[in-house]
């Protein structure tokens, strides 16, 4: 079965201090985080990559990774495509609020690729490293037969997803007792890492409120199935709910309202309109949220290569196989 990986790469992080954080080199040969995600996705069995970017970063994106990955994917019979997230791509009958400058969030990013996706697909952030286990689990889940209302999420452990350099935003999850299905997900900002001075154990808190460091969090790694010869049903829901977002949320916060996947899916769960399988991964996330994160990420990749998780020449193992 064909499966697509959609990579959301349209954002320029305001906390990054300028520049395009998705394109920062972190590997031995100047690979970026996205390279490792693409490697792991192809290794897991995904055979189509869709990049969601903005028009104004297209030239930089193609120069830094796009053209190189296109050539690699062609040699491996993996399709590549581009979609463009645009502030003005909104439901018919609505207008962009005066003064609005940023696109509408991860939900709109996926909608930008709606016409390119006709098979089961997964969604990731461009600037997050997820580890091999998550890609294997999501791919293997996607190729099974599911109800239209079934979704999946790679479930990371909160303490494995924190930055040493400041607060992060995570979708903090409530899961059922058996840890197999999601009950709710709440987008939570300013989660900071804490360390118990007595035990040395890692903790977490958001705006002074302690969080369970062992709780599941969403890192925007979602899986959306599709019936054979049908487009994914979730894309229709996503389009319908985008109109509701403009009716209800945008008027209340026209300059900053965002159409976010975790918020949408959390609402669908509460209305019992979907069921989300949690695929637990024990891999440690890392990514570049702050400038200071880059050195730590580069060191993490160096260790993974030393441990034999990746070859020194990334992709060489895929080309040989």
C-alpha cells in the first residue's frame, strides 16, 4: 500500500532568533533534522514525501534540501511533491483580518496538501527528530484496515521531549488506563524542564503548574488512514472544521488564532467523532527551538552515528539496500 509522509516546514520560529530553523545543519555532513526524518520514513516503508512550505522560502528550501532529496527519492522510487501554505488560503466567504501576517497553523498546513494526498498519510514537524521507532509504528499501523474515524498518534513521554534552554509547547495527553487510546489532548505552552535537587530526577511544569513527566505528549506525529481507492476521510473533516474555526475562533482573536491539529483532534475526541490509537515510543525527541539547542542536537546525532543507528554517510544504507 502506498503511504505518504507530509512534512510541515512552513514556519519560521520566532524564538529561534532569526533564520530558518528547519534548515540549520546538525549532521556530520551538514544534514538537517529533516534529513533524518526522511531517512527513517523511507526505511519504514513510506514511498511518498510531501513538503509543505511557504513560497517565500521555496528557493532556500530547494537549495538546502529539496533538490537533493528529490534526486535521492527518485533513485529509490519514492515520490516527492510540494504544497504551499498561504495566509490567503481560507474558506470561501471569509476574509483575512486586517493586520494578520502569519498563516493559520498546522491544520491549514495539512489542508494545503489536500489535493496531493490520496492514500494513508502521516504528518510530522520539520524541525523535530522523532526516532526510528515512531516511523515504523505509524507506517505499520497505516497499512492496516481501519474505520474512517480511526486516527493514530506517536506517543512520546514528556520528560523525553524537553529543552534545556527554555519553554516548549506540547500537546499534553490524557490516555485510557491501558495506555492504548487517547482520551484528550491539550495544547500546553511554556513547559519547562525541572530537576529535583535531591534525587536528580527530571520533572516538568508549565507556568508554575507541575506536570507528570511520565505523561504522554503529542509531538504532531499523527497518522490518518484511508480506504483503498479513497482519499483519507480526515481531510474532509479538516476542511469542514476550518470553516467552523473561521466562524467561531477567528472573530475572537483575528490576529493570533491558529487552527491546530491537537486542538482539532482534542475537540473531535470530546465529541466522540474519532478514536485515536496511541503508539508509544521510548525514543528521545530532540529539536531546534532555540539557537542554543543546535549544539546539543548536533552532539546527539554524533552519538547516534557512533552507536551505529545511522551511517556516517546518511542514506548510503538505503541506496545499498
